[in-house]
């Protein structure tokens, strides 16, 4: 089974342990690669999920049109074969019709045209270039003319510059420019819009994020020099150097091309159809955070020190995997770290990445809720990547999960023999699969959004793993009844299961709402495990065996 078909099968059917799996997604790309020329598996999967959710709604509301049945059937057939680019075109065409569009060149133009800045990080006084990049149909003349323009806004949303419009009358590469002038350093958004000449509403629009950083290039150069002088003699220092190598590559890539989190690389068609139905993360601070973290690591390694003796808080780390790829993960190390502290793993949802579980749930001061809960309950928190935006913890991604735990044990002296794992949406499907396959590595799991039903779940394979299930009443991707039935079936199988009903939560709002009760559940399970261990007879208290005749 190919990757696209596997992801959709797991998400749509709620398939669990025993599913046949095929190729695994590659590591998070540092460079856009062929992204601007081909549809990504992540974007196709997002559109497929959006189309399915919208179709089910329309069928319930009796607004689905019979004339769409053939296109919907063909689209599903192509998706099942995992043909990415063709699936992309069919999905865009179908969603265009479902959202009130008329057949014609506009849906094809929406599907093909992507808009990307030429770099993520720019120095002051530079020129921002934004490219119009067709994925297919290059050279085709258009029946209508369209206007492409870009608007630059600061972090507060104030427009600071607007490009000259570019006329689009054919499917071909075009570029526009915005001089940055004396704009201050910081994060900015670039709003790209393609509008029909006679229309007011954009046909296609997307927001990209950039960072103006006058000294980033110099700082990265100094970082490389310090890395050459680093003193590496221990496994913990080697782990720090692997993180440095990954961060430097990612930082350098930001100077050379447009890179970012999955939601920052959305194709404009995804942005149009997702609307408010899908959560989009703002990640303007990632680059600065990574650069500051890399500089601190390099400083300590240059002195021959162990960085993990003093570094605390939210960080992005990485290790070199056996397939020679760097696998990133985010970690929160509590300020009052103690030996053998237990670990909570947060498995991100589809469309997210390793930082998403931290940055998508913040308090009113912008502090990640996961960080606050880690301090409150005494957990180290880790968020693996899972080999992709839709990593569902299979094949290499599952192996990476356990390697990531081992890395956390190395740098934090944490207890990882049995982890506490919160799986969000597709991450929840993956979490349940892993717990069913290796229950001895899990103390408790929590599942929220897109929770699969109990069909095919062998609850006896969960062992003594405690289960918490969140039922989001307004989840458009999986009925809340699935979550309720999963928890009920687990109870009937005499598993420890807790159902938390959140009638006003949807697939996106459920995550920040569920974090606190999930950590409280994990803390309770940890306490119960400790109490059970304490109640076990000590070796000295064990009854003595009767003496044998020979002993007498």
C-alpha cells in the first residue's frame, strides 16, 4: 500500500494494529525541493479530508448534487491508487464545484498556481521576490486575464509595502518584487493574491511568512566557526552536536529558499478550501528561537561543557537516524528537572509537525500549555516528528518514536521504559496502534479528535495500559459516537478507560481543552503505578521456603 492510500485508510476507516503498510514519508525537507512543481502528499491528504467532511455534511443537509457522484467516485478511485498529482487535480475540481464554482479554467488555475517567496529570511535593504509557479499546464494561454499582487504586513497586521500588479494571461512562471527598504527587523507576512481582471474577490490567495534579520547570515557563519572548535568526548555532547548540525542546515536553508512548517507551505488551494475549518499555525518566531538555541549549544560545546547540565525549557532537537536523515523533535525540559522523571509524548495531528503540539496551545501570555503542565505535574515533554506532516507512527516513524524516547533519556536521565502518550487526531490513530503493538512501553494513552471506533481493536493487547478518550461533540472528521464506543468497548474488555465528553469542542479546539485533563490523568496513573509498586512485598518480606530434609 502506498503512503497516500495508507494515510487515508487509517484516517477514514480507523484501521488499527495489523494494517499492511508501505513506504514511509521522508524526513521534513529543509529545502522546498520539487514542492513547487508537484503536489505534496500532505496537501492532497488535507484536501481529501476536507472534501470528505464537506461531502458528509452536504449529504446530511441534502445539498449534495447527484451530478457530482461520478467525479466523486473517480476521485476516490484515483486516491486509492495513491496517484498524487492526478488526485490533486480531481480533488481541487470537486471541491471547487462543491463550494459553488462553475466548471472552467478557474478551477484548473487554482489547482496549478503556487506562490512562494524566494527566501524565508532576508537582510534589511534587500528585495523580496515572490514567484508564481505553475505545477502543470505550463504554456497554456488563458481565456481571461488575471492580476497577481503581493502585500507585505508587519507583525501587527499593518501593511508596510505593496507590489506592482502583474498581469497573468498564461500558465507560466512570473515574478514580482517588493523592496524592503529600511524596514525594522522582525516577522512579516506576505499576502499573495490572484484575482480575475473583472472581479474583486481573489480566485487564489495564500499568506506566507518571512523574517527580516540584518545579522542572521553573520551569526550563522560564526555558528559554523564555533562548531568547528567544539569539543566532543561524550554521548551527551554528541547528541548536542547532532542537533546543532540539523539546526544549522535548517537556518542556512532559510537564507537560500522558502522553508517552513507544513501549514506555512500550504498550496493556495488548500488555504481556500480549508478556511476556518483547519488550524493554521503562525511560526514566525521559530527561526529566531532556533538560532538563539544553536548559539547557546555551540558556546557550551566550544568550552567542552555538557549543554544538558544547564539548558532548560522548550527546544527543538534532532538526531541522525540509521537511514542517514536528521529526525527532529521538540522537547520541554522542566526547570526543576530531577533524575528518572517520567515522559509525556505528544503526537501531532495531520498537517502539523514536531513543534505543533507546543505552539498551537498557548496561554494568554503566549506560553505553551504543555510547558506549564510539565512544570506543574513533573514531566519531561517530547513531541516527535513521525517522518511527516501525516506521520501515523508506522515503519520508520514508529522506530523513531522509541529512538526519540532513548535520546530524551540520554540528555535528561528521564524514565522512558513506559511512556505517557497523548495522540491528537491522526496522531491518536498512531498512538493506539503503537500501544496495541507494544503495550509494555506505555503506561497510559489519551486520544483526542478523529478518534477511531472500536472495530478491529484487540483490547486484550493493551495489557494494563490506561486509556483516556475525548469525545468532541462538533468533530467534523469523526463522530463523537466513535470515541464513546471506543471507551465503552475498552471498559467491557476490562481495560482501564476514561471517557471525557466535550460537547462544544470540534476537531481543532479540542486539543488545548484536552491537554490539562490529559496531564491530570497521566499524573493520576503515575501515582497509582507508584502505589502499586510500593505495595509489592519486599524481598526481605517474602515468605521463606520450607526447609528440605537435607537442610535440616
